[in-house]
C-alpha cells in the first residue's frame, strides 16, 4: 500500500514499523517533518517552548563567537546582508514623516491619488501603505474657509 508524502507530494511505501507514516524517507521531507513537529509543539506546549528557549540561550552563551566566525567564513553572506541593510536604511531615509506645522499657509489639498503610510507610536512610517483617491469638492472647501 502506498501513501502520498505530506511534504513533497510523491507516493511512497510506508515502513511496516510505522503504519501511520505520513512523510517519505528523503532527508528533505524528514527535515520538514521535524520542523513541522517542533512548530506544533512550540504552539501547543508552553513548557516545550520555554525549554527550547533556555537551550538556545545556553548554547549562545557557550558559543558567543559563532556569528563572528560565521561571517568570517561566509563573506558572500556578509556582503549580501550589508547590501540588504543599506537598502533598508535608504528606504527609511526616503520615508517622509508627516508634520502638522509644515506650512503656515492655509491647507488646500488638490484632488488626486495619494499614498498613505501609517506612522507608528515611535514616529517611524512602516512599509505598509494604501493608495487612496481623494476628490476635493471646491464648494465645500470655499464654505469651510468662510
């Protein structure tokens, strides 16, 4: 009897010792099976999540120079990461943060399409944005100024 693998979708023959087997035996699918099981345990079992977190903290304290060595051994990773960070910084610099008192002149907004970007409590405009179309009705504008 064959089954379909949950990871790759290929048919496989389960091992007789594991009748409920749902992943084939390829290393990639077994890695996905372990990842999926860990994710589920972290969601459902607070003790597992805490133990997992404690393990990684302990590992990090014993291997404090891991990332330094990794960057030295993988210059392509370091260059790519640096370039991506520069791109993020550039986007941040280009983001305009709206101020209430930009101009002392009466405010008049022309009709048109605008990009709205929410600003967080710390004053940073995040990457979420909406394109909106605003139509200014001149009669209402003239009435409100009078």
